[in-house]
């Protein structure tokens, strides 16, 4: 069954935003309509030019300094907005998107309480999803770790993270993992070396065994895969505030037949 094409607009075009745009640009059932930046300069006027490809849908850049969000969304309508800009990006497009029922997917890693409250207010009128790390793998790791923590709450748990040499602060993702598992932030073990994109590991220490859950980012395009997962699983959702855990939870439901290896209906195919 062919999926309906989703028209997507994106805010932010740094290293991660560019990788995400590459994934979206090359996905058949997604049409990246445009990328919004504060200003548009330089020799590239579209994502297609940046990628060095010819396309009938080049995904042009639009300058937020030159027009308000209502004008942008009226002249270049989309079904969903993907935000990799910064915590104040939602101040530009949030109200305009909510009024039009446009899905908002925010991957901003460090929102202030005020910005999170704004997202929840917008979610009263449209579909809003926020994830500080939108890769499928890291969210699977977090959910699996929480399940094991509930099964055996008294076992030893340690959180490790590794990143590129110049990253000064403790990984925001590691802080989220530690917080969800009830571990003090000061106990997070960090490594800074070379050009490591990102490694997160949770170690569970039993008396006679250990369990290690580890996620390694090989390329920033992994964030694009997470965006695709979110776009596909937010289809037909009602207005509300969602997380990656909300979208992944149905995939953790295993009935007796699934455990026996018999054929079952995949959650993404249901309905």
C-alpha cells in the first residue's frame, strides 16, 4: 500500500539539519518543500544545490528575516514542520502552525521549561512531538533500560557517554537516560576523544552476569531515520503532545503468538 506523500518544511540547517534534509530529500513518500533559515546568503539557494543534484523539487531556502510565518506557510503549505534550529525557533512558527493544524516535530535537545510549556499549549490544537534525541536506536535503548530497571530495581546501573574531543558539556541524552533510571547526573562517565559522533551505554551489574545496552551514532543521518519514523507514526494522530516513547510503545507489546514466533500483525500495518 502506497503511503500518502507528506509535505515537510524544516527549520535549521546545521550539520545535523543538513544530514536530516539529505534523508528526507531522498525518501519517496516525503517531499521536503523548503528549509527555513534566519537569512539566505551564499551561492546555494536550495537543498538540491547543496547536495549537488538536479531535481524538480529542489527544496529552496526561505529567510525568516524576510517574512513572517503566516506568509511562509500560506505561500508554501506543508503537512509537517521539522525543527532542528534552536529553542527559540518555535516562537517564529508555532502559533501559525497550530492554527493550520500542521504537525510539529521538534528535535531540540535543550528546551527551557517555558518553551516546553509552549509546545504543550500548541499541542492542544495540533499534533506536537518532542524528542531531545530522535534516533530510533537511542529511544529503544532507553525504553529497554527502563523495563530492566523495573524488573530488578536494586541492581547496579552505570551510564557512559563518548563524544568528539571538543564537546565540553555532558551529553544531554546521557542526562535524560540517567534521569529516567534514577541515577545522579554526577555519576555519568564521560569520554572525549577524536571525532566520535556519539556513544551511549547503560551497564547493568548483576551478581553473576552483566547486561550492556549500547548505542553508537555512525552518522548524523540517523536523526533523519528517526524523523521518518516519527512522520510515519504520527499520521492520523489527534491533537496532543507525543514523545518517541509514545510512538514506540506499541512495538513493545508482545502477545503469546509473537513470543512463539507465529505470524502477527505489525503495529505499523494495523488499521
